[in-house]
C-alpha cells in the first residue's frame, strides 16, 4: 500500500508510532493464560466469489435524478445482488481506512412487538457472527490497532443502522479481513438463545442508564409532534416488554426481512487505492443473497391535522421549556442545484431570526435561549421548530416575545444588510471548507455519505457546494423579499404542535399554553436593533510591537521554535502545512487553578460563559460578532490546572487579528454585567437536573470529592450560584487577567517570521506582567474509606452508580510513569467491560482511566466507574477489586498487552499527523521544558512496557489500603445497600 504525499511530510516520531508494534510471542496467550482464539483466515471457501467474475454497475447511483456534478473522488458501484458501495482515496489521517456499513432499516421498520429489535441486532452482530466466535470481533480489531467504542462501534436510529470501523494502519490484508467480518455480521449474526441471554441485559442496562427526565421529555416531544405516525412511539432502544419477550426466532425474522443486500451500502474512505477497495467489497459481499422475498419499506405516515395540537408535561429537574413545530409531510425530492439554492434561502431567513432572538436574550429579555430551525425528521415530516427556555418560570412571557419576533419577521422584510451579514457567514464557512478540503478526514467523508443516504440526498465536494452558493448570489436569490417569502412559507404548514414542560404541576397549564399561542403579539416585537459598523480601529490600542530577545529550536522533530519577547512573553511556534488553511492558537496566561484560593469558593465557574461575552474595552458581544463576521476567529476561555487559556482554530489570513483580540482582552477587558446575569440564569436553570440521575450527581460532585473537597474543582452549590453578581465576577477576574506569565502557541499553516511579527504586535506589545500569586495549598486525594461515601439522586429507583479510585501522581517529569498508568487503566477498563457488561450484563459502559495532571505536583488518580442497578453496586466493587488484585498478582499475557498498546500507539500515530496532538503535548513547554522532553520519548515509553513492568506499576498504585469508593443511590434506597461495597 502506497503512502500518501501528506504522510511523507509528517514528523519522524509519527512514523515511529505507526511502526512500533509489540512483538507477538509464539503461542500467544490472553490474560487468563489460555491460548488466544484463532481467527479464520480468508480462504476461497470462506469467500468463494472471484471479483473478476462479478459484473458491477459503476454508474454514480447516488446522483440519479440530480444535476449536481458527482464528486470525482467518489467511485460508485452496484453489485448484481443489489448491494451498493461508495469508495474514495483519502490520506487523512495517513494509513487509516474508514468503513461504514449502512442498513436501510431502523426502529421505524419494526412491528409493534419488535420494538428495539433493530438496535438489539446491532449488539448481537458485534458479539458474534459467521466468521468470528462470541466476543472475538472486538479482539481482532484491537490487534489491528482499533480502539473499541471509538474506532469500532455502531448506531441505530429510526431510519438506519450503521456499523463503523476506523481501521488504522490499514493494509489490503487487514481490510480484507475486516470486510469479511462485516459481511458475516450482516449475513449471519449469531442470533442464538445463548447470545440473546448474554446481550439482552446489556441493552436493558443501556436503557436503564439513560437520563430519565431527558428521555421522558424526548418521548413526550415525539408523541406530541408526530402523534398518529410511527415515529411517535418508536424509540430505537425499544421497550422493556418487547426486549424481554424477544426470542431468537423473532429477532431472526426481523433480520431476514431487512438485512438484505439491496438495503445495504458499504462506504470506504481512506488511505487505499479505490479500485482495491472496490475489489475487496465485491469479494466479500457479492455472494450474499437475502432470505425470502424483498419487502417494501413501511409507510412512515404524515402529520395528522386532527390530533391534539398541544401537550403539557411536568419534569421538575428540567427547566421550563416551550417547544413548537410547524409540520409538513416529508416528500422525496431529487437533490438538484435549485433545490439546494432554495434551501439556502430558507436557512439564511432563519439565521436572521435567530440573530434577533439572540440579541434579545443577551439584552436581558424574557428568555434565556430561543432558536428556530428547519429539519427533515426521520423521513416522517418536514418541520420548522422553535425551542424556548425562559428566564425563571415565566414561560408565557417568553413564548409571546419569541412569537412576536417571528411575527415581525413574517410581516416585514429584513434589511439587505441583515441578509448580507448572514450570507457573509455562509460564504466564509464554505470558503474555509474549500481551503481545508485537502485535510478533511476520511471518517468525516464516510459519515457525510451515511447522512446523505439517510435523508435521500447527494454529497457534493466543497468546491461544488461553494459554486452553488455563488451561483445563487449571482442570480439574486438572497433579497429581502425572498427572505420574507421564505419566512412566511416556513411558518405555515399542515399542523402546528406545542409542548410545554413546567417544574411544578399546573392544572391550568394547557389552557395557558393555548392562550399564549393565540395571543396578539403585534405590540411586543419592539424596534429592531441595528448593529453599528465595527472595525479593528475600535479595538483598544496596544503598545509598540515587542522585540525578540531570544529565538531557538527546542524540538527538531517536530520542528518547534521558542521565541521570547522583551516584555517576557514567550511563544512556541510550529509552522507546517500538514493541515492546509488551519491555524491553531492557544494563549496560556496566569496560573489557572493554582491562582485560585483552595480554602474558599469563588465565582471562577462563571468564567466559561461570561468572561469573553463581557466584551473588550467598549465593545460588547454583539460588536465582536460584527467585527469577526465572515472570518474564522475564536476566543474560547478555559481554566486549566496551571494556566488560564484562550484558544481558537483560525486561518492563515485571520490568526494575526485573532491574536490582537486575545491580547486586547487581557489589556482592556470589558465588564458588561449582562453576560454574568445570563450565566447565573443558565446555571440556575440546569441545577435541578444535576440531582436527577447518578450521572448528574457525579458530574456535580465527583471532581471535588476526588480533590478531598477542594473548592477550586467541582460545581458550585445552589447558594453560590444565586449569589453570583457582576461586581464579584470583576473583582476575581480583573487581577487574574493582568498577572502571571504568558505563553502564545501558534501551530499550523503559518510562516515563522510572519507569526513572530503577529505575536510581537499583539502580546509582545503588552506591558510586562507582574507575577501571579500561586496557592501553596497541597493537591489532596481523599483518605481511604472502608465504607463507600453515599450520595443520593432524585431519579428512577433502578439507577445507581459506583466509583473506585486510587491515588497516583502528577507533574511533567515522570512521563514514562504516566504512560504506564494509561496502559494499566486501559487494561483495567477492558477487563471491567468484559466482566461487568459482556458477562454479567450489569452495566452498559463501565470504564476506567488514569488522570495524571501534568500541570500539578500531584492529584493524579486511576478511576473506575460504572452505572448499575442499585443491587449491583456491591458487584461493581467486587469485580473492580478483583481486577486490581489480579493485575498486582499476575502479569498480563502478551496478547492482552498487544491488544491494549497497539490501539494506543495507532491512535497516537494518527493523531500526531495533525497539529492539535502536538499542541496538547507541547503547551506550557516554554516554562516547563520537561513537557518538550516528554514528546521525544513517546514511542520508547510505550514500547518498553512489559507485563512485568505493568505488574510492578499495579503493585505500586492499586493498593487496597489506599482506595476510595463512592456510591450514588436513589433516595428510596437505604444506606446498607451501598455499604455492601465495603471491604
């Protein structure tokens, strides 16, 4: 297999990662000491079809009925049995081939007594099939370097089932083997009584672990909007009744009805010759024949105008929500140029409305958030949807205000300036897609093809899509009159539906909803706000450009330069063209969590939503939006362990101005109080939901508990949220923005000298910074407990969660130890998955991971977590401690080590072909050279890990006298139930 030109330009370490495989020992043995099961090789008997004997129709079937030019990079084929394929060459990332197998059947294809079967077959197919025994497909792909769950997975929707594999280090041989496995999964999954008994509990666990309030609201939404249609009652997960009643014969009948070659599309996009890819598809799938006669797809129905138009529900843990839909029947239309141009007009019209809604929300309107959208939903309806979250509980005022904005848009055309602004955004996005098309990932291209098939549309290359937009602009499609016509059409339909959620029961809610939907809102629209013109002359002035006082290469491969400026600012530069048209910018400043007090809470939690939105100088958020319209710029804020950060993904033409905005935010921050008030309202709106499920409780409390109560981590209390105000916010952040070291990282499609000049004019022009105070409080881990900490949730009494953690370390010096812990955690996670899900069926997605904070002197931990039924909490602790004890007492087998390390190396190899990987590895390196040093030993750190070394690492950290445990139980459960997890 030839390597792409892009692969040849990547850093040498990426090649080392790609080729660094753990040697396979003779007579490989898995972790339990038994010989590794053999995989049947591809033989003429297993795949008897000679591809040369199969007549393939290579017409571009996807574009039938369309005048959109087919993308020449895609090669199409239809086999005599009806199976279709689409393949293309793509070298991003190098060596990977993305495989998607799409079955045109989902939950809408189920009969009443088959609900959940489409999803159940997805599970059974991965468990075992024609060419692999039970549980072996996962292991085969692990040996090939694929990570289960991210590289190999599947999904079921109302209209399709999609099987996914991102095969790293693809060769003709392992791609052939993978397609053979997929062919067996599609033709003959192991639908047996034994497999069903083993996998049904995992599917029921998946259903049980879903967040109850969100699921109930989603069900109510479907039942309200699509009442009278199958979609109203067809959740892909199915029902407990139908899943428990499922028999092998019944599941097999669903499979035979819909898993047929004419319902199947195989998609490959990756680093392989398209002709070779097509030949392998023909070889493995051409012999497939369906069972019985072909069955036409079911009728998904049309919106029923006779059904009840409104419904109200009560979910106390969700904020008040009003959702409306204007529905029209879904109808197939040929995907033509004019169809897409008219749809672009519709999208622009809705963007105008959404901007007006956002402007009102920012100004302190009656709603926290409101938006309108257009969508084709599961080939069941074409709809215009509105979603409203009010400020507080006054949903009636919010609904009326949103209706007023929409009514105003239906009555009076927008200005051409409003239209042009939205068009500018469209134009910039599409132009950026063209500029970066060379580095579009093969997996994205494969997923885009799946999405197009699902909605019965085509896929167009970025250049073609941009030409369609440009042609529409040249022909005058985007006029105020066209926007007015589109708006009126989109908000009219066959039926109108509305769903209201309230926190507390209200007997009059239904009547109030009906009245609010009919109320006269003509006087509520108010005067349309006009955004003033803004350019960079309005950005606060910085000082004279800084002088370079030092410049040196700090990494030869990849080629990283460190630059120091006269004001003390440091920069790391990685100029390269591996990602054409993309520039990654990250600015680290101050000390992050180390600058915050460790003995009292602060309002730092609000920074994520309010700091950037508070403006720059006199420029408010709306001004900044106008300033950056049509450009690829960002200003994302985050609080890290040892630094605050601003980050953006920008372009070669925009990054210099992006740096100017970031520097101006530090030099002259704005303090608009409205974003702080909005951040407070948003936190209050979502707070009740944090108690509604075990997952919510863990997201609220676990991080702080693992830091032994340190207030710098975790979610604030309700009282702390209510107390948030603009004065306290400014009092905290003003000195944090003004003090502490600055490192500017620019990685991507730039020229080094130009990047240095851009940094000199921005951050180099700032005044010298004073040191930031560093909190000397130690980073703590909670003390060992013999009885789990017990927390409770307000959700279903079938839901619980359990956590066990061991303390490790931190810092940048011992990177080899950190990587050994990553491998140890991956082994732990795989064993926990096998025992708790695959064997016991007690949890859908138990996991373990090592968290080693590079920027802190300590505070690392290895954490295992699982959501289980309350009576299975003791089993989680039993299995976790059993796995820990085994890892300490017995070295793992070479096959298990290979299945762990090879996917990790393959992941790093693929990731290292892009700039984000190196940015994450190198950031902070100008002040901490150990981080730079650590990048040079990635391969040796990983490949030097032996079973004995991993055993020693387990013995060092997985000590029973050091572990800490937590259980989250339903309030109805008693403490003794969780206490059974005690030693």
